[in-house]
C-alpha cells in the first residue's frame, strides 16, 4: 500500500507562538505530534527535544516505548539547566508503520484516530483528569468537553519520572483506504469527534483534510495551538 500524507500546524487565535511540533520519518515509518505544555516554561523546547530524540532513537533501532522514556529523561535533565519555577513538559503521540502493521504510543492528551469504512475510532485514551472521571462513569464524554479541568493532564514528558510515567500503547493491522489522524488537543478541544469523522469521510487528499480540520478548529475558537497529521493508505 502507498501512504499519502498531509500535515499542518498553527498557533491558533489566542496564542502568540506555537509550542506544538510534529515529526515524520518515512524511512522508519514514524509519525508523531508533540504538544509543549503551555502553562510551563519552554514548552516549545520540550516538544522539540521529544521529537528529535524519538526520531533519532527509533532510527537507530530503539523501541518506540524506550525512545519515549529516554526523551522524558532528556527533557527532565534539560529542564534542570533552565531558569523557571516549573519544569518544561510536552505530550507525545506517535504511530509507527511497518508493512501492514501499526503501533501507537502516547503520553498525555494528544490523540490518534482511525477512520475505517467511514467509521471513526479513537486508538488512544487521554491521560487526563476528565478522562479518569469518564472512565469511572462520574461524567459523560460530552460533559468532559466543557469541564473546567478538561485541560489538566495526568501524564506528560518532562514532569513525570520514568519510574512513574505511563506510556500507553496500541497496535493493529492496516487495511486499504484506512485514514489515520494524529493531532494535538488544540484540535480536539474545538472540534468534536462527529465533526472530525464527517470531515475525514470526505473524498479529499490528506492535506485538504488537515486544512479543513484546522479551519473548523479556528472557526470554533482556536484557543490553543493546533496540529494535525493525516495518513491515508491507498491500494
């Protein structure tokens, strides 16, 4: 199968700089999005450190999970050398493709979705306070979207020691015509899953899908940085 790729990143309407970043390495089949933590110092540095270390480590043969743990330690070490009252941090979500297999890994609330047979499915589950409430049936997923603590993450690189960090993983098989979306929470904060599904169903190229998702997020407020990578697997 051939992979067609689209990607975009935008600071949003209410932020003056972009702490999101993304990385693509076709040689290793690795695609990632990192969202530097806006409430912490040097979020853009943390996301870049995560991106660069993971891309390099996976290329050298390191497993995805180990690369994430190493990136976490590098950010923690770098944070100790920089001024500021709070450590810098970042979320990470990635997908690695090998032939017809894929593996996903994430820390934080950036997400990955798969559109298969016109049905959208989330492959990740947020490491966040509101997701824990949803999992305990204390609130609904719809209530989580407007919860006052919806932006509180419970795991992130740079702020959680390797002995306590939780790297979540998922894997599966790729089918022809599958579309995958890897994105920061700046997109999912403004665009709900039914709207994401509707846009991804359109007979558009991945870059056009990214652009439409970005436009919708900006129309709905654009309160955070917005990053999206879309992959389509064609026969």
